[in-house]
């Protein structure tokens, strides 16, 4: 029978006696490892989903022939179809049509019917594909809106260029902007399960020849070039793919390249991210790294507790012949076992978490098709295991060295726990240099960012902030315990428990600093992200307000007898009945000529009171009055009005000289009063309606109701809802913030395990002291209160300092990154700050429960007895 090495046997025995304490360290590394596993798997899901979304429009095609210049022709498509081994090929092209039925109007994107089922991502849910020019397959939601089904008819408006009116059997075709109608029979209903056309709001399908005729008519007789042709092969094995690549490249020499849909999607995504298509994964892995660093601090504290509890045992082992190396290896072997077991459990927990998220994700209608199962790979399996074990071993090195230094004579004396080496002058110098130097570099980065060097400035700010945080952590052993003690003294009036807690917090500076620093790191990052997001939200809201100052715009699209487009009055009446939408304001737009012939100025004429009611930039509305032209920054340069104080405009009604008032708005037109425009163009009719969406209302619901109200009038008008873009940015920031804070909250949870470990070590070190206090009258309730206040002080100091640092780092980062958008104000997210502080204090209180039970379980007489 094989003999077990004495070191291994000793390690296993010690682990059995310390399972409760090891569970805390194991939990910390389990959470960190699960974090890394979930991050890697989620990154893979995001990458797969992004690629699949881009490639969705190519359906089950085998190859994509593309030309970034858009010079492929229908002749090239015919040539590609004739290549040997090609089963089918379609050029990807689309257009729009105005569809009408029963007083409702929808502007609908159109695509051609596929020549092969494999070349379309759409699914036919009813009826058949259109096979004649007067047939159309509608999306199910459009059919529901119209109340039609297979076999019913809808009307489609055709627009033709030219100047000569004509008439045919399908209705009047009045060129020069006049419309003709054609009747289309609904041949089928289609669905888009892969969301390939989500950006277009869904598509209807017409015969490919009919689509080409529409495109040619709209282009004035010559169809524009194609950018992409998707190809299906007779065989899709590797040899056939490679042969087809070469043949297609030769058949279409104008093409930029021939690739598979997956490869093409990867190139597109990389291009969108400027070649950095793994930035999301790297970013989240950085957060996972933070959680593992915090876990390392917790594990180091845990093993300090174990070494302290075993001080007499370790000394006895030295007395009976155990060497320093054997004791050292015992601690490291224990750490390796804990790290391996916890990492395996963390790997399983992370995989299960991501798999569970994939199973419930379809219930939320995310608008993208997610994979149904996780796809583990070698890096996903090996990296979390390796990182978990390595972090645990590194965290145990210092406690192992402390255990090896236990003298044999310690077994004969009072139980004094071993400590780590104190801090020296070198640590102080490093802390000051890193802290001060990092802050200076952070300030330089902010200055560079605000001066236009955002790339260099952002790098300097991030690097400077990281260095300064390292300085704070290194130097925390000097000042953090003193701050904790000072904070504890604020509660001295509560009683002896508070005074004892204050003294205990400063008794072991190294351990108190390590524990509070773990929490400080997590809270700093949470506070930084919430502050940065709050600053970014305010800045981007202002930017969106200046670029899109009107929530909802309704414009006429069909010219009247005089050639001008106007909004029918019944449209305004319908909008007034929409809940959550302010009263629509009629606006007259025009492009007026400068009297000096220096160019034209796009203007919008609206009454000052009406402008104040609908404009998101109240400063611009406040400047409008008779005789004034409010000129946004976006209009000033092309109109030649930069720095101008007055301008003379001319029109059919005469000339008007106006005072120019400049604003930083990015609106596409200048503002003047209707009276001033009437002097230039007296017969100009209102071409738009502007309206504001109530802040308390759901913008998407209001816009949908407005579109339904407009469609119900049967009048062809366009509805532009810039409020949805503003809301989309706000939601994007909120989602990113929620994800980041949730991820960083893992680090805070791990840090709170460290608070419990520190209090447990405090109980071990002060066993006899606590017994003396109990013997002279300190009650069990007061002892529990002492540990509770100590835990709250340690957690509170880390949380408060973390919030302060996070505010500085968050504002500096937002200022550097968003300086090109304008001034970035410091926005303190008070709600999040209060939540972080309250959670930290409550967690410190909860962390004291187990140590307090251990302290009160020991009878004073037993604790005072000689050992």
C-alpha cells in the first residue's frame, strides 16, 4: 500500500479542521473564477451574435461576392449564375414604397423574392412568394395594421421623374413629383426570425424583376450598382468552396473580394470597431481581473487567519522536527487544493449562469437571435482554472512565509499570532511617488483631452489614474487605519463598545488596511463607472438636444399644385389627440437667398412662444424675436455667417435685414419669426409640424401612437422622431452602467468576505483579551456591538474613500473622452452613492455576525485558562 507523504497527510488534516475558514477563501475564488468563466463565455456569445446578425441577410448562402465601391451590375449577377457549380445567385438591393389601405399609409422597405430559398433570411408564414408584378408578400405586422390577408389588395404609390403628365390604366402618373397608384395583391405573409432587416423595420417582398424596374424608374433610367451578391453552390464542401472562390473572382473582376458569409461578417464587425473586435471582451476581462485581485486580498487575509489559529500547532511541529520548508509547503499545498477545487466549482457556476441567461433571454424579445447553448473551448476551460489556482497561490505566499518563521519556542509561550513584516520607508516613498505622480499624469490627460488630443489624453488619464490608485493602495497601511480609528471615535459617546472598536481598528494596521483596501478598490470602480455614466448622460443629452432639438417632426411628402409640400390640417388634428404629445406647432421652412449673393440660408419660421414649447434648447428659443435671425453653429459656416452681426435676406416679397444671434446648436436651420419670413415669401405655407414628447411619458409608445394617428388620416406624410434616438442613447448608457455595476458588485461581495475574515482574525488574536473584558463586566451584547462597529468602520472607510476616488476618476475620464462634445459637468449620482454607502455599512454589520458568535461562545474562565 502506497504511503502518503507526511506533508500531504498533515495538510489534509489541517484542512479538515479548518473547513469553515477555507470555505470563505474558497467562496472568494469561486466567485472570481465564475466571473472569468462567464466573461469568456459571454464574450463568445456576443461575438457569435454580432457575426450572425451581420451575416443574417445572407441566409444560408455559401459565398458572398462584394464590391465596396458599389459597381457590380445585374450583368455581373447573370455571369455569376452561369459559373459552374453555382446553384443560384442574387444581388442584394432594396427600395421603399408607399403602401395604402383603408385610410392607412405605411412607408415600407421592399426586397426582391429569392431565386433560391437558401438566399433569403425571410420565412413564408402564409401564402406564396410573389411571382408577378402585381403581387406582394407583406410582413405580418403590416398586414395586421392594414387588416388584410392573403388574397386581399393594397395600393402602392409610384413616383416618376420628369415634367410631362401621363395617364395609364393603373391611374394618373403626374411627373415632377406627382404620384400614380397601382393595386397589389397580397400573395403571402413573411416573418424575419433572424432579425436580418430589423434596422429597416421589416421588409415586404416583390418579384425581383419588379423590384429592378422600380429601382430603374426611381433612378431616372439607370439602376445604381450593387455592393453584394450572395451565392448558393451545388456543393459546399471545402474543395468546392475554394474552387468557386477562384471561378467567381474571375467571372466578376470588378468585385473587391469573394468570401464566406461568416468571414465577411467578421471583416464588417472588425471594420466597425476599427479592427478591435475584441474590445468588449478585453474590457469585461479587466473587470474580472479586478475581482480576482480583490479575491487575492481576501485569500491572503484568510490564510493569515489560519496561520494565526495554528500558531501553537505550527510551533509544536517545529519542535518535533518539521523544517521551515515543510511548513511552507504545507500552507502552499493547502492553498493549491483550495484554489483548484474552488476554480472547478467556479467554472461550472459561470457556465451554468451563462447557459441560464441564454435559456431565459428569448422571453425578453431582445431583437437579436442568440445561440441556445454555450460553446466551451480550451481557453474557456483552462484559463479560469489556471488563473484561480495561480491567484490563490500568490495570495498564500506571504502567509506561508509567516508560518515558516514561527519559532519552536512559541509552542511553550502564550499564543501570539505571527504577523507579516511591517511597512518601511521604501513603501512610503513608492506610495507618495505613485499617488502624486499618477494624479499629475491624470490632470495632464484631462488637459490633453480638452485641447483636442483625446487619444493621447485618454491613455494618459487611464494610466495616471491606475498609477495613483496603486499609490493609494500601497500607502493605505499608513493612513487608512488612522482614518478608521478617527471614524470610530466619532461614535465614542455610544459607550465602551464603540471605544473598543475604534482601538481595535488601529491595532493591526497592515491587516485593517488590506481588508479595507479590498473594499475600496471595488467601491472606487463602481463609483467611477456611475459617475462617468452620469456625466456622459448629461453631456450626451445636451449634445443630442443641440443636434436634434425637436422631439417629433411631421413633414409633407407629396407636392401640392404649386410644387410645395405641406401638412394637411387633419394630420395636426389627429396628433392633438395623442396622449403624451404636446400640441403640434406649424412651422414654415424655406431656403432664402442672401442679398449679397453669398449663398442661401435654410430657415424655419415659427412664433417665439411656439418655439419655446417644442424646442429642447430653451436658450435658442429665448433669443428669437422679430428682427432677429437665430443662427446655429451648424448653419453659420455653410451660409457664410460666421462672426456676422447682421444679414440681409431677399425673396419674392422683398428684402429684410436681420440681427444675427449665434448659438452652439447643431440644428439644420436658422430660426426667424413668421412675420419676417412673410416679408420674404408671403405665400409660403407651413410644411412641417413640430411637437414635444412629455418627459414623463414613454417616448416609444407616444411615437407609435402618433404614427398610428397619422396613418389613420390616409395622408402621406413623413414622421421623424429624434426623441427615440435620444432615448436609445440613454438606454444604452443605462444598460452599460447596469452591466458594469453588476460585474463590479462581484468585487464588492468578495471584499465583504474579507471583512468577515478580518473580524475573525481579530477574535482569534483577542481571545484572552475578550475573556478579561467579559470577566470584568462586558456583556455579550456589548462584545457583539464592538465587533459590529469595527466591521462597519472598516467597511465604511473603504466605501467612503472609494466613493471620493470614484468621483474624481469618473469625472476625469468622462471629461477626457467626451471633451469634443463640449463642457462635461461634474454630476454626482447621489442615489447610487447613498446605496453604495448603506450597502457597505450593512454588509460590514452582517460580516460581524459569525465572528461575534465565535467570540461569545467561549466562556471567560475557559479563555483565561493556561494552555
